[in-house]
C-alpha cells in the first residue's frame, strides 16, 4: 500500500480512442449483458494485475467513483446506490484513468467522511486525502467512459465497436509470434 | 537459377517450421490460434520445395502427368496465404467474427483449388517445363483461366496482409515485433507484385514483349516473398535472443578489458575482491558474463573509494595537461586521467586501503540504473585500457611527488 492514489469521476470530452477499443474488445456484439464486473475483468487482462470492484456508499457531494492503485491490485469503488448505467460509467471512468496512466496532481480532503464496505481503516484514511487530476485528464476519462457506456448500451446494430484496437491486435500478434513483450 | 533461389527459400521455410514446432513444444506461443502460422509455414515450405526443378521433375515422372507440380504448388501456395489470413483474422476480429472470416476464406480457397484442378485437367497437355512453364504457357486456353482464378484467390489476401502488417508495425510493439511486421508487409507487397507479373504472363501474347524476358524478375519477387514470411513472422521470437547474445559478447569484452584493474585490486587491496565467483573460469564466465564484468567494475569503484583521499591529492591538472598533449580528448582523456590518478596512488607500497562506504545514490527512475551501470562499465574499461598502458602511465605521472598530506594517510 506504499503507492495509493484516489480519483473521482468528472465531466469531459473523448480523447482516448484506442483505450476504448481495447476495453470493448472481446465482448459480444450485443453488449447488453456487459456490466462493471466485465469491464473490470477486461481491464485486469489489459493491465496484467487484478482489478477489484468494491461497492461503496456515497454521501452527498462525494464522487460517484474512486480508484486506488496498489502494487498488488487496482481497486475501483463505485456507489452501489447509483443507477446501473451510472455505475457502469463510473467504473469505465476510473478504469480509463488507470489505463491511461494518469497521475494525480494534488491531494485534497473529501467533503465529508465516507463509509466504504470492504476497505480497511487504513485504506479509508487514505481515501480522505484523495488525488485530483487536471481538467484534461478528467475530460478524457469522462468522455471515454460515456463512449464505453454508449457502446455497451446502444442498439446491437451499431458497427465497429467490437473490433479490437491496435493495442489488442499487437498483443494477439505478440502471443502468436512468440514476442516476449509489447510496449507502446 | 531456380535451383539456388527456391532451394534457399525452401531451407529457410523448413527451418521456420522446425522453429515453430519447437516453440509449440516449449509452449512459447500464446494466443488464440498459433497453429495457423505453423501449418501455413509447412504449406509454404511444401509449395516452394516442389517448385525446385529437380523435385518438380521427380514429381512429374513419378505421377506420369506432365507439369502436375503446377496445380500442386499453386494449391499449397494459396492454402498458405489462407492460413496467413486465418491467423490475421484472429488478430483483427472477435472470436465469433474470426470464425466466420476463417470459414469464408477457406471456402473461397477450396473452391478456387477445385476450379483450378478442373481447368488443369481440361487443358491440353504441354511438354514438361520445370523452369519457365508459367511464362511460356500461361496464355494458352484453360491455363489462362486457371492462372486468373489462382491470382484472384491469391491477390485478395496479399493486399490485406500488406496493409494490416504495415499498419500494426506503425502502431507500436517492441522493436523486433515491429521489424517482423514490416518484413511481413514486404511479403504482402511482393505478393501483389507477383500477381501483376503473372497477370502480365497471361496477356503477354497481346503485346510484343515476351514474358520470358522478365521471368527472372518474377522469380526474384517470389523468392523475396517466400523469404520474408518465415523470417518476418519468426523474428519476434528469436530477435530478442540476438540482443541478449550481443549484450553477453559486450560484457565478455568488457570483462577481458577490465583485467588490469582487477589485477590492481588483487595486488593492492585483496580484501576488496568480491568473491571467487567474480573471477570464474570457462563455463562460469560464459553463463553470466555481465554479472562478472559488473563485479570487476564494483571492485574498481571500491578501490577508488578506498583510495579516495590519496586520489583527491593527486596532481590531476598535470595528468590532464599531459593527456591532452598525447592527443586524448573527452571520455578517453577522463579515463586516462583516472588511470593516472590510480597509478599515482598505488605507485609505492601503501597500508591496506580502508574501505569507505560511499554516499547512497539518489533514487533512479526506470532505465536510469541500467544506463548508469553501462556508463560506469564503459568508463572503467577506458580507465583499464589506459592503466594497462605502462608507457602512458609513466609519462602522465613522471616527476610528480606526493604531498605531505598523502604521506600522512
């Protein structure tokens, strides 16, 4: 738990095309049954570390989603009282922060204490001092999250989104050709 | 010409098959369908092997059908490209989409082969020609249709292979993967060029330019294409091994060049010698030359640290001036000055140098540690080379005296 960052969802514009492609690759074309857990599993595959989804309670003014990065796993905390679509969007938002390697620019205090199931007291203490991104990173994450949610909840006839992105194609190529490592 | 070119391409293709089979055995390949590539290599190797004139003649005489090798090699060739397309489909599509694309590709390939065989059987028999059959006979009735069907099936894959591999090579991946994909893109372009040249064979009689004249170009293009695929698509696997071999050779070279400094450490401060395994013999050294070379660098740095007070008192300015007089500049000058300072410090028997724990270094980011270690090794090698040069050391340190401070140490 030496490196621990916390992020919150925000608003923004798309700018993360290949991340969206990679995140959506592998799901069947209908996408209606894809939930936050499936997105987390997909992100775990892409990151190579476990991604755990934790349900949390959101007090007024608190962010809808939070994520923690430890050496062992990525923990994404989503408000379990939010709608299914909002949970999906918040999960995608946090995962895009992680996949894009966004770095928090400062630490601030949360507006008021939160109770989050499944976390230790030490983790909750860290959550009170959370990391914040700059506006560009927030716009990227939120734009990407909305694109992911729209693709997963759009009519099945929407073309294109099931095709793997170039990063995913390279990973598959590396596996078939015996390359040890794929770095962008 | 065909013997040499096609024979070389066949050997490379069969080596690629063997390499892939070993890879499967060692479970080196992961991903959805690595067998497509292995089977494809085997089909490609078969295609190019039967095209070697002596094999061609043997097949024809054994079967009793003149030029039977033509449909055999072409069927193997387009099956080979179908395998490549199947592999690419597993990269570019979801599993369900890939299955549909693979099925449609193989239906088209098998249908094409059936039509080609039918046309070959309908075509009037031609005298056996193991080298220039396509150039001389591709325009004849039935053979022309045969060639057009074969090229239609073949060309449709080549454009896709070239475009996708070039695109992926530009997208990223590690260096060997990018190289391999670029070479595979060249294969696709060779395939397109081969298609155009064979198409020209069909329509050559309409022009006054005989196809036999550019047949050597066609063979070269085919040879290049058949070399590109096995090399390009196995390169991501064996390429990194070349890097490791090069790195080991460089480490061995550095280890050997550091010997003068290692001898100095042994003679003047044997308590700083790391351990016996730092001076291995034979297999031990070959097993991990970088570890042993780094051991010698550490010993040298420890010796410098132990002699730091003496070295600080050395007339470095004079060493530098004399080194510049010898024409040494930059890193070589720095190495020579360091060697002279060491030589000056060790010029007469001294008490056992005390080891001083160096100050802890600042934390380094990713890759900086390796870069710093390489720099330290390179500098130690330059210092060792200068230290080994007794004439240079005598010249650089001649006429210098120890200060009272140094003698008091």
